[in-house]
C-alpha cells in the first residue's frame, strides 16, 4: 500500500514536470504597451505582486484601474497569454491596468512567514480587505499620482470591494463587480458538491497549484465535472483552459474555506468571526457601480449576485446579465467571463463602455 | 489484423443486439375528445392511454402551444407518464391546436377547472403545467378558483413566481409576439431560439411545434407582468409543488421559478431544482427544452413521475 502511494506521488510529480508544455509565458507586452511587476507592502509585512500594463500614451485625467481576482487563482486570471488577456485588452484601449495577486497567490508572498510574524496565518477575507487592498490602492496611487483608482473585482475580488467600500474604504472611483454572490442558496447540485468539501474545513491550506499542474496531462485527455461547473465551455477552446490551469490555479487557504462555510451555513456574507455583516452594509457604498452576473454561472448565478446589486447605495448603478438576454452574443459562466475566446467580442466592450462613461470630467 | 478482428467483433455484437433486443414499447394511443367550456367554447382534451386506475394527471401546455408540446410523436411527457401507469390528459388552451377562441388568463383557469372536473372520477388529479400555466394554476388554487376537484399536487415547469434578476425576453414581448414564435426569425427582432430554445437539441416534432405556437396579446401581457404582481402567491401552499427551472430559460429566468421556494410559504412542501449540467442533467435547459428537448425524456420524465407517484402514495 505504501509502495502504491509512493508510486502515485512519484507519477504525479513526474506529470507535474510536464505542466510547462501547457503553461504559456506572458510573452512580450505587445506593441505600444509596457509591462512591469511591482510590489506593495502590506502592513503586516506580506509582499504583494502588482502587474502593470501601461499604454504608451496615457489618457490625461483617466484613472488607473486595479483588477482583483477570485478564490483559488491569481493575477494571471486576467492575463493567461497574449491572446487571452483582459489586462492587455484594456491597456490597448488606453487604460493603465494593474492586476493584484492577493497574499498567498501568484507572485505575492506565498506562505505565512512565522519568522517575520509569529502570528502569521493563511489569509481570511479580512486580510484582503483590511491589509492587501489598502496597500495595493496606495501603491497604484503613489505610482500614478491618481487620487482615485477604478476597481474591477471578479468573484471573491468583488466581495473584497463590497466589504472594503461598505466599511468606509476610500480611493475607489468606479466599481465593477462580476460574479460575486452575497447569498448562498443555489438550489442546484453545487450545494451537494460543497458539502462533500467539508473535510477540507480542518486543513490549514490546500495545495491546488501543485495538484492542478500535476494532473494537467490527465486533464488534457479526460473531461472532469469541474469544467461545466466553472465555465460555459462553448466560450473557449480547451487548450486555453489548460493554459489557464497551468498558470492561473493557486493554493486555497483553509481560513477562506471555513469562512465560506459560514457564509453558506448562514446564507449571508459575514466576516470570519461572524460579527460584521458585509452584505448588510452595502447601502454605504456610494461609488458608481456595474454589477455583472453570468447567465449560466453555476458558482455565482444571477439570483445570488442580484441581492448585492439591490443593496448597493450607489445612486448610479447598472446591472448586466452576461448572456443573450442581456444583449450579448453568448451566455457566460463563472470563469469564461475572462478566460475566454468570446468575451473580447461582446462582454469586455460593455465593461469598457461603463468605465468610459464614468471617467472624471477633464 | 487486430483492428479487423475488433471491427468484426464489434459489428457482430451490434447485429446481435439488434436481433435480440426487445421491441421498443409503443407509445400509448391518444384519444381526442371535445369538451365544452363554461361559456360554450369548444376545447380539445386528449387522453393518452387508458390507465383507468392511475392517478389522473392533466397536462397544460404553455400559453399558445398545442398538445404536441407534450406529445412529440409519442416521445413526449404525455406518453412517458402514460407508460408509467398515470391516467394522462392534455388540454389545449384556447387558440392552440384544436381549441377555439384565443388565450385569456381568466378563461384559461375556468377551462382548467372544467377539464379537472371531467377527468377526476372521484380522485384528486395532479397538474403538470408549463410556464405561465403553472403560475396561473397556483394563483387560482390559492384563490379557490379551481372548484371542488382540489388538486393532489402541481408540477410547474419554467413557471414564474417572482421577479427576474435582470431583463427577460418576456418583457420585450408585448405588441410583437403575435408574429409567432417559429424558428424563422420574425420581423420583431426577437430571436425565438435565444428566447425559448437556446442550448437544447430537439426532435423534429418540436420544430413543427414551434412553427405552430402563437402567443396571444393577452399571453404576452401576462408574461411581461410575471414577477410584477403576477402571480399572487397563496398565503399557504395548498398542495405539494415540484417546480423545475431551466438554467438557460430566457423567457422566465430560473430565479423566477425559485422564488416559490424563497417565499417559504407555510403548508405543503415545495421542491425546486434548476435543470442544468451542474446538477447532473445532460444540458442547460431552456424554456421549451423543459418539455420538448430530446434529452428531457432521460433527464426529467423520471423525476416528474417520481413526484406524481409520491402524490399517489399520500
């Protein structure tokens, strides 16, 4: 049995070595763009990666935009390869576009450093809201001289913005939130799937980055139930999906799993200790907002995203169903709103239009 | 060589399976019967099979759709339920198929009441209703408008019980829907495929069905009101309800059907689920797909039958 387990581990490790076959490099930034990676320092010492795509010619007065990814991923979610990159797409349209990797993901510090901070732990949402986001916003503002930054958050990235702005956070111009649930009754098998994950609640972290890379050669041949849950496969080529998995899947903090478990149990968006009801204070958010839900998003279906939009206090807010019924050419799932062949043609122009319509008056 | 042997073996097995396979069960015969509405209008009621002892089940097609929605050349839900022993009837609404008149919400409820009385035979029938008809039936039941033949339960397929989270095609219908919902794109600019049939494969019979379907102006107006004052939900759920939402339903979004569960009405139990791939279904179901998709036979008929069986056992 022990030999079998060792052989299995060895096979996974060997398979993992081949992940480079699928992993795309960022490649050159592209004509008229400059790419750089900078770091913001969180108050508790975590170093946070910020990847910037800067247009050759900045539009005077236009705010920079900060992109914040969701759970189990990193900033490569917005920049899979040169042909599948929302970040470059925006930069080519004149937006100074920054993508943050939250702590313990991507190019940011990856593990709690107990030497630097004996109390360091795998993150909860509060770490992102109270430390990472203020540090990232400050770094972008310092580098650009902007007084405010536009914000686009996908999934957990949107939840972070809700919590930050609902608590009086400042420095955000316009807000785009995509696929971010604030309620947690799916009425689908997702609830069943999540219940099977309960044993993970006791883990400190789940090394999904390594696991996903190790299983990539298998994924290339065997469809898994994950894909139809996470995306509408009509919207991207399988090779793009594998490329994303090879660079974009990241480790999962056990504290986040436990916090999400509380959300599901209580059917509301709360802090890890249950004391702060993030959903209940959305009325305090006043910035112009666009909230998007994928028509066939199984993770954050429209009926779980809409209550967040309804609760926003923003006098200027817009709701979009990412699907044919919302005027797009395709129906979108959770991840294919960005890891996508189709989104540049119909969905991303809608995001750009919202941001342009809410630019500061020069 | 090996390939040739494998091919030969495969062909042999395929041939043997054809020779020795049991013959496919024939669809139960259907019988047409004229029914006079309370105001004398001629309605068409169809019976599938002759299951005298089975639970009477009345199938109500979506407003403007003929009985073929449940028939599909013998492969539809009507046959599926008849083969399982239910005493199955389909009532064509006014203006659809062989029923006279035009669809109107008030007469639709009256007509359902007449049909229920005709099929009850001393038992409490169940209703399977598509779209607007499911909403109308629940509203009417709450207001005591279904008459003495109280229902044993309701299966509502893609029926709206609350507001949508965003725009729906139903809101764009008024004034344009009388041009038909056929597969050829009508001049209205609404793409009927996107509206009610996207994402599903359909048998040939369904294409003919779509070509014949017509929403009346009253049906359009009612569809646009779904979630905005229509339907009025009962204060107490009078019978068990199985409500199935189509993940890709663009006419009445899934959240409109799920609203029945979110309302947490006292009384009988409501069971809801969203028919989509994440829940193990073959496809993301559209509005029409819930009754007429090729895959519905495998995905949905058994679940509906199980629910009806549970009503029989009560």
